[in-house]
């Protein structure tokens, strides 16, 4: 054999094998768009441990959760939900509060976005088998939409990776099986939470669902750690970022560990898609943590929340402040607490002892109580910083607004029936350096300078039809400062928002 043949033959063989390898990968990728897996059914991995494995027991448990959950006052079309994925004993009631908001509605498909806790992989993994099985039956995969998403970009693959033993997606399904008729799903597992990856997947979904009615589910828990107080603070920050609907900033905060959500990537994708489909608002439906469930505040604690992302149908004059997860019953209870505090006060009696059932009324929150009579202010006092449980704060501030506002004489007994009560539950203060962050109708202002401070609630600027500059000037005047004091280098400008409600 000639010497050149010793290397040229293997070279040609190598080129040929490389060609067939590339061709084979291409064909394999086309197959994994659905054909390769279409007859596969993903069996339950956590039934019998994370939730009941018996069909009748599971059906009864979820039906009870849904029956006990309340409908939130959401004025608009829900496009996405954020739901927790812990064992049902811990987060089942919170998950039910999410699905209660869409119960009975029909969708062409539900896009389920879940984190991968056990397997790492590049990009995004979509299960394109025929279905996901739970004790309640098989949930069919919407192959048309799944294949369209897979075919959008090579980083989106059809695979069992992130699905095999993963609980975060599966645990959502029994709620859907009972709450939603004619259910089909697109099961998506995400490992890479970079904004580039999340945005690419969102683009793929938007293109694939054009002309269809879909619901997105983002599966996530919140804080994980050993401090109850840290859990409350961390979850406040994370929830507020989700409600702000700024998914790129949220992705960055997750990667920088500024906020904590094990399904942060799914949440960002859900918001990106929902916003492309018309969503313009988000509201927290309910929250809790594992320590509140067990009563043990000395061990490991995980935070949970349900959030709805929707296209609002509110009129402009209704869009004041933000929603912080208070349901209608919570608001009625707080208004009753405020009125009883005033009624007892005019009789020189101590207010009733509080025994709130709702968790949010037990959380430490800042709040203001405003009293109006015949359309005129009759008193307004509040706690800016959260130092007491919300129920106690409202009770104390109602009495203060009625009897201790130095601008007015104390409320008299004959006036009580004419008072209109408004409550503003505050978000934490945030110092800003750029006034462009101020949104009239969303934010209240607090300005501090030279030992003086002034605060105005979000609704004040709307009531008086002020623009941003006028709002700043009046907040300075409220502090006893000159109108342009906010421009001073030593002036501190803080913003906050509030959920605002009043007696009807």
C-alpha cells in the first residue's frame, strides 16, 4: 500500500462519518420535535409523597382547597398565574387560590413553565410525549404548540431532561385537572435563567400561540432558609419585583441573588409572554410561608405566593396605587376595625380585641387611615414604617385620625355616621436619585431635609390632578420647606405605593 493511503483513507472516512453525524443530528432534532416521543407518557414521580396517590383522596383534597379559596377582585383578563410547588400540606391552599381565579375557563392550551431542580441542561427542555400522568388521569400535551416552540431555535429542545423526576411541574397538574375543562398542556422545564434565554423562549411561545387563547403557569416557591423574619422581608422584595412587571430586572435580581425564587426564570418568561399578549397589571392573590403553616418558627422556612398577571379593564380613575394581595374580605375586616375603633373612642371605651383570621392582617405593615366628611378631609394619620401587625396598625391609626390629628378638633359622637373611611396599606419606602422613577397615580412621596419631612399619599396627586413637579413641590411644602427644596443635594426623596380602599 502506498504511504499516502495510510492517512488519506482515514481522512476521507472521517469526513464521511462527520457528514452522517451532522445529518443524523439534524434528523434527530427534527424527530425530537415530537415524532420520537409522541407515544411516551410521563408517569407521576411524586404522587403518594408530595400529594395523595389515591384518585378519590386527591380529588377530594383539591376540591376542598378550591372550595375554600376566594375569588380576588381582579378587573381584567388573566393571562398568567404564579403558583407554588411545595407539598400540598404546605402550599396547597396557596396554589388553589391561584387556580380559583380561572376556574371553569377554557383555553386552547396551558403553557406550564417550571424550574429544573435535579437536572442541568442548556437552554430549554420541552416534553413532547403524549401526556403527563397523575392519579386523576393523563393530561394531554398540545403537540402542535410544543413542536412550534421547539422548532423556533436550537436552544429549545424536545427532551425528557428536567421532566423525569421533577416535581415542580407535575404538582401543578391535579389543580388544573379539576379547575380547567378540556385541558391540554405544553410542559416546559427551564434551567438557564439568563435574560437572553428567557426572552428567546418568550418569543418562541408568543409566535407559537398566535391567534390562540392560552394561560401561562409559572411554578415557583420563594425564600428558602432558616429565618422567619428574613423570609418575610425577602418575600416582600421578591413579590414587589414580580408585581412591578419588569422581567429583565427580575432575571438580573435572581442571578445576583438580590431576590429569591427557585422558579425565577419561569416567572420572567410568563411575564414576558403575558405582556406581549396584552397584560399590563399584576396582583398578589395570597401568600404564606411554611412556618405559618406548621407554627414552628425555629426551623427551615419556605415562602409561597400566588400572583395573577392580567390585562386590566379598569378605567383611568381606578388606577391608583397597587394591589398587595388583600382580598375583599380582608378589606371589609380592616374597614370594620377602623370604624369600631372610632365608635368605641367617642364612648371613651377601649377598642375590641383583635383576632384576625387572615394571615395578611397579622403581617407587619405600614398604613394610613383617612377620614372624610361631606367630601372634606376630617383627619388622616398613619404609620409609615411597618412596626405592628396590619390589623393593629389600622385600629390605632383610625383612632388617631379621629381624635389626635392636630389639624382638626376630635370627632364628635354625632359625626361618626357621616364619616367616610379610607385605608391605605403601604409598601416599604424606597430612596430614589432620579425623579423619573416617580409615577403619579402609583407612588406616594416622602421628602426629608434638614430634620424636616413631609409625606403625601399616592391618591393626593390624582385627586388634585398634579403633575410630577407639582407633586414634588407640594410634598416639600408639607414638610415646611420651600417648594424647590427637592432639588437640594441634601434632600432625600423616597417613594412608596399603597393599596387603597374605602367604604362603599
